[in-house]
């Protein structure tokens, strides 16, 4: 019998959540995890260092397509595999723009995409001039290695970045300065694209962050104008096609107070902004990612209900024990769909999420938050 074998690099919660749809579709999923006991350990898991070409090459020999749970695999490793004929999805030429925020800004600029004003920073004088030209404040980012707000700083003078400027080599030689956008909210447009070209998007969502970490997602985003819906849909398609992205793409955007839609970030894999789709959509982002990277026809992205609300379970301290709290949380919130990632507890860590779908966004939000509160605080 024919077999389809998917290899996922990275053993986090995204690889974990790819497992149920892979099982349903009869796809043999294998994970290359960083360590024993990863979130994805319930799948067939091999432990190894994704920075080493020899390790990834051996792993690639056991599967038909390589995809990712995170974007940290060195481009040189992926380029070597591609040269040897391995199918890497998304390909290294696309992933390069998710790995480096400065390359992303340059490429999106060339495509004419709307973004916050930005500049490449290699010295204090250029940063001071940028801050001065933007009303005395800027957002400064490390182009590589940042996540969940780490590597993002508000700066009002070059001294605020003295430590980063003194260690530029750690960040690929440059920093990225951006205009501090006065936004009314953050939006995300999730989509998927196959190597052979088929493209499909989900409804636009609103994302809310707490200390730089996503905490709530409202699907669909409430009260969005037709113009914004058209713009965000066009942006997602232009980015996916322009950058040659395959699999799931999340384009994170700001809705500025002056009405502009500006691209913040790109994720080329299932993303927190799309967790709602597990219960909220005919096809979840995890199933769609698998279908897309294997170049299988995409599934419907139609919603199952008028609203889906997702609330992240962000660790309160190192004592959180969800299983202990299941009795009370599940009894009090029978509509809540609870997902926990099998991670050890730590303050602020993404340890799971809760989704509620239904006719009322307010009710879904209250139920999801209620369940999350019981799970986190017992
Ligand atoms: P990460 O890669 O860590 O997720 P982001 O670039 O998404 O970092 O930034 C994290 C958060 O910081 C964003 O969700 C947003 O709330 C805020 N932020 C980032 N860039 C800007 C900007 N140019 N203007 C205003 N706020 C910003």
C-alpha cells in the first residue's frame, strides 16, 4: 500500500497538534525533537540536533517531506538537503524571510506591501536619527531569534539599546528599528498554499496580547470594514505567492488608528492565531498544513459556528497542574474545548489553550476565560 510520510522538525505544541489529523488521514508522522519528553512525544519521535546537517539528513531519509514546528533550522542545512533532492516545505528561500525580520522587511518592501516605517540599524547615530524623526520613540527589534516579545524593545534614545549595539554580531550584524505604530488592534490573516499553487484563507481574526504574548484570539475579528477584509485578504495572497510560501502562513498585522493596515510579522507554519480552527473550522490549520506541504487538495476553511474564541493558558507559576484542575474546570465549562501541551509549568509560558465556539462571541469569551481561570488557578 502507498504510504505518505511527513517529517516535522521541532517537538513543540505545533508538532503535537499536527499529530491527530495526521493519524486521521493515515499519514505516517515523525518528529525530530530537541529532547526527550517534548510536547510532541506522543508521536514517533527521534531526538537530535536540528543544527547538524548529518542528523537532519538521516531524519530526512525516513520521510517524504520535511516541515517545521519552528523556524530555527539553519538555512545552510535546508539548502544542502534541497540540493540533495529532499522536499522541504516551506522551502528555504521562503523560510529565510520568517527567520530574519530585516530580510522580511526588505522583501516585503520590494513587493510593495504596507509596513510600519523601518530602518536597518548598525550604529547609535542612525538609531538616534530614526528616533528623532519618529516623535522621540521607536520599536527596536533583534532581527533573528526573537519570539513572544523577546527581542522587542521600546527605545527613546540610543542609550536604551547600548547593550544590543555593543553585541551586534549576536544578531547578524544589524538591528531593525520601526515606527511605533499607534494601533487600535492587532489582526492576523491565516492561509495555506500548496507547492502546486492552490491557496485558501480562513476568516480574518483579532489577536490580543499580554506582555507581548498572544492571550486571546477572536474569530472572526469583530466589526471589520469591507475595505479591511479586502486589504488583508490581498496581503496574505500576495505574501504567500510573492515569497513562495507553502503550508500554513500567518500574517500578523496592525490596524492603525489612522486606518492603515500594516504588516508586523510572518509565521510560516501553524500559528497561535489559528488554534481556533481546530474546533472553529471545517479544516483546522494543522490538518491544512499537512495537506498543503504534502501537496494534497486543501480542505474547506468554512466556520463551524458564527464565533470561535481561543484563550491561551499562560503559566502563572511553576506549580500549575492542569490535570489536577480538570475535574472542576470541565464540570463548570462543558462547552470549553481544552488543549494542554504536556509542558512543565513556568510563569508566562504557553502551556495550552481553550476554545469555545457558538452564536455569541461574548458568551464564548466568558466561557473560555472561565475555563482558563479554573485551569490556571485551581
Ligand atoms: P515576536 O517576534 O516576539 O512575536 P513582534 O515583532 O510580533 O515580536 O512584536 C511583539 C509585540 O510588540 C507585537 O505583538 C506588538 O504588540 C508590539 N509591536 C511590535 N512591533 C511594533 C510596532 N512597530 N509598533 C507598535 N507595537 C509593536
